[in-house]
C-alpha cells in the first residue's frame, strides 16, 4: 500500500460483509466468521442475529457489528432462499 493512499472508513465497515462460518454458531452462542476486506482475509467472532444455530460452512451476511462481534444472518435467509423458493424480485 502506498504511503500516499487515502483510507476510506467505508471500506472497513462490517455491515453488509459476506463471509462464511469456520466454526458453527450454537443457539445463543458464538462462532467464527471468515471474510475478506480490503483484499485481506480476516476472522472475527460471530453470533446469530436472531440467536439461532447456524452450521459450519454456511454463507452469512453481517447485519451489525458490536464490541468486536459480528451479528449475522444466513445468505439464504437474506435472499429469500431459506424455504427452497426462488428469491422475490
């Protein structure tokens, strides 16, 4: 990275980040999220936004980030594919 490069805080926002779980989230528990941001692979603790269990390897989206923890929902839930239906337009 160039020393003259300007850092934009928007490039480091967690809300909306897509990643996957390397450790599952148990009901009411904490797992681990792997994601890429600013060209670097990163990890952080993750909890389900609704307190439900989410399996290892599931693609998730960060809905909020508080105190070093990402609160996530599954990609399928956010796109409407959680029931096997096509996404709504």
